[in-house]
């Protein structure tokens, strides 16, 4: 069996950045707060996981301490909030 995860860049608690995978058909806002968190880039691609997937979460943190690149800093830096 296989499942598709959509990859997103989020800003958690208006402090740090994370790359997360959200199982196709699930809502990111069931995982993050609408008040304190922000989806910066909802379409960073996707991954497909196959095999014994019954115990895999609907939300996967792929990078918990993501550093923005130069273009992303210009677009989403804290100075623009």
C-alpha cells in the first residue's frame, strides 16, 4: 500500500520554520494552529511512501529546523510581518 504526502513550509509560533508532510486529504490546520502558525509555501512538492504504512502519522515533520534560503528570506523574513 502507498500514501502520498504533500510537502509544505510552515512558520511555527512565528519563530521557527519547518518542512512538513501532510497526508493527502488531510488539513494542515488539524496539525498547526491557525492563530500562531502560518503556511508559507503550501506546494513544495510531494512524496509517496509505500510499504507497511498503517502506523505512520498523518503529519510528518521532515525538517524541524529549516533555514530559509536567500530568496525565501526576502519573501518571508520576520521583518515583513
